[in-house]
């Protein structure tokens, strides 16, 4: 999943300022591993620092920030099919938060579809700085071949994580359930964007355990799954950064 994400992020940079794939993979891995302990989404600082300190194309802060915003929006669009599948197959317990996830994904799709026309809105057009940043984001995410390929790679990222969650649940004795894996994945991803003190990975593990418990999985299996998935993700992130 980190390989898919790094390749997708790589394609969202302007061609003249595009870092190599190894730098993107190292930055993604270092940021994900540091997210276990860093508060307030400071893993983004690690991602930016890793990308700037490694050799290769010299990148400005604005270029990296725009690429991260573009990555988040394309990422949400790529997650939309999985979020819709989770919403359609889940029960009423988690329907409300899943609807919020789906609406967020649809909102990102709408922004990407409208492109430069969003900059005419009063909220965006009132601020010259915001207008300039959005114009660059729209240029990076216009429906071109690199953007479409990046979206498919990010869909591969989420699909591989859902598959890994299914295998891990099966290893812990939970019957095969793609729905369970999709719901856990969507809820954990939604929690990861919140700027909370505990850090992204810790919050994701807590959310995972709560979702599984709400869906009828025993408390022991829910805790074991959340801890095991957190350890596996952190180990994979460190491996990606080292490679």
C-alpha cells in the first residue's frame, strides 16, 4: 500500500518539479511511522522534511504543500468506491459516520470535476493566497493521464489495505467478511485526518477496536486486531523508509 501511495503521489507533482519515486516512498514511510507518536498531525512536517532533505530535484515548500493537498483530494476520490460498498453492505450501527465519509469523498470529486471554476466562489476568490494555492491544486489534479493513473494507484493502496485487514481478521479467527474489512478501513481512514493529540496511528487503532466491538466482534479479538494492524503498518512504513 505504501508503494502504491508513493507512486500516486509522485505523479501529482508538476513534471518539471517531480521528485523520484524513492524520495516519495521514503517520505511516505517516515511520515507514517512517526504518526504513531507525533501529535496534531506533525507527521506532515516529517513528510515535508524527508522530501526536501533527500537528494534530487530541489523542491519549494509551496510545491510540496500543493502536492499533499492534491494527494488528499485524489485519495478521497479513490476511496469513494470502497466507502460506497461499505455503506451499502453495513448495518445501521455505523451508517451515519459512513455517510459522512461518502459525502466527504463526493465533495472532493465535485471540487476536482469543477476545477478552476471553484476559484470563482467568494470564499476562495476573496483571498489572493487561497486563490493562488487552489489554482495550483486544480492544475495538479485536472483530469489528465497522470491524475487518472494516480487515482488508480491510490485505489490499489486502499484495496491492498482492505485485503490485508481481511487476512488479519481471518488469522484471528473472525470469519471471512469483506464488509467488515471495508468498514474498518473507511472509519480508520476518516479518523486519520483529524488533528488530534494522540497521533494518527494511535487514533486509528482506537477507532478500529471500537468499530469491531460495535459490529459484534469480541473485545479480545478487537484489541488484538487493532494492535496487530498498528504494528504491521508501522513496520511496513519503517521498511518503506529504509528501502
